[in-house]
C-alpha cells in the first residue's frame, strides 16, 4: 500500500515549491493538475491561487477543493485547451503526455539513495521520466532534490544531534542551502523536477 501523501515532508514541500515557482514565472491563465490524488492537488492549489483557472481530473477533486479551500475549479474535458499542465508524482498515469504550452513534472527517481533504503519501492526513474518528457516537450529547466552529498549532510546533522549542536545546525543548513541540484549530479537526486515548452512542430500540427 502506498504511503499517504505528506505535504510537509521536505521532498514534497520543496519540489512543489520550485515547480509552482516556475509556473508563476510563465504566468499561465489556465493550469491542468494531472493527478487523481486529492491531497496532492490541495497542496498544489494553495500555491497557485494566482491563476485564473485551475483544471482538475475528477469530480471528487472539484468537491475537495471547494470544501478545503473554498476554491472553484473546472473539471477537465477531452480536447480542452490549457496553457500549462502539472504532472505531480503521476507520470505513469499518462502514457501520452498532456497537451499544453508548458509542462511541469515532479517524479521519483529509483537511481537515488531511496532505493538503497527501500529496494523496489521507487517506481520511476530519471531516464524514463526524461525520455517520456522529451517526446513532446523541450526541457527548459530541471533540478533534483536530495542527491548523495545533500543526504550525507543530513545524515551527519542527524548523527550530531543535541550532543554536537554546532555540527548539527551547520550541516543541516548546508543540506538545505544545496537542496536543489543542477550540476552533473542532478540525475542522482530522489526527486526530479522538470519544466519544458511544447515543441513547436508538434504544437503546430496539434
């Protein structure tokens, strides 16, 4: 059974923050949230109150957003035109990429420390995610979270604990300062976040 979504977990919080920050830079007037998980949608919707139209996948999510945030949303219909699509931890629900001008994806990566701790429980990986993404979109930015060096700092901070408070806070802060990784180790983080623009030729022939 999959663990319920925790919006306060560091990897969920920071991955949704960077994804929504990128969307804010693009200022789309309509955003489709591509997941059937109401808890994830609620966490994202709190960060996207500025957009004119949020589009969701099910009636249950429409109701959940109305009840939790008093937010009116639109139920997605086939062939509906949207400016941006957000696929949060749900890529494998969409064999064909959602159509929009901009696509943002957040996904797990089995080529990371998480698979060492929980073998076989991380169901996606960075290379499959990237290949899927690039079939319709050109990646304009990408980051990963919690790569090996970051996790090493977290581990040292945890081991230091209250016995060595200066080390605990110093290493914990360094881990936070470097939580987003864009260098050659970007593929090794536990969470991958990508944004891209639809390839012009495909958009033209849509």
